[in-house]
C-alpha cells in the first residue's frame, strides 16, 4: 500500500469527483493516476490560494482503476458524464473522455472544466475509482 498526496488548488468537485456514490480521479494528476494501484490511498490537501493550506480536503482508497473507454461505457458511471443544464453535481461530471473508434483520437465532451489539456489528461487514459472515501470540503463551482 502506498500513499499519494498532492495539493488541491481548485476544490470544485471535478477532480476529484466525489458524487454518485464513488470518488473518482479521471483528470489531472497523471503521475498519480499512472502509479496508483488497488488499496493505495490518495489524499488531497488544501492550498494557500484557497486559504486551506495543509488541511485535508479528501482521502480515497483506490478500489479499482480502469481505462477511459471502460469508464465512459460502464453503466455505474453514466451519472458522472457532464450534463451542462443539470444540477451542480451533474455539471461537475469527470467522465469526459473517450476514444473515437474511427480516428482513435481522444474526444473531450463539454464539461465544467473545458480548459482541460487533453494530451495531459489522457496520458495515461486511466481513472481511479473509490467507494471508500472521505470528503471534508468539496464544492461544485
């Protein structure tokens, strides 16, 4: 078991996304998403910028990891797709990437975080998933 810790600069509900019964990390933090395995822990600490320096924002135990395409197609995570005219939780959906079968290029759907760097986020194309998590501060927008 390993522990990954990083500073959560933007506490928006997007990355990590703690809604709909799962905490998922599907964007940003590519080194953590690449290296973390089942039973590892990921913790996010507050930043100076949001006046939460050193405070625990969230902790999640990795229960599974899957490819973006599997995450996109898995019935459990359909509510994590962004609904721009939905509730605040729906607008923060992190299930925003899938590979186009014809071009094999990544498609980024419209999301709360449209400034995503597709190349950065899709390397690796891997989502961390947790059912055992604790969120102490998380807002959407």
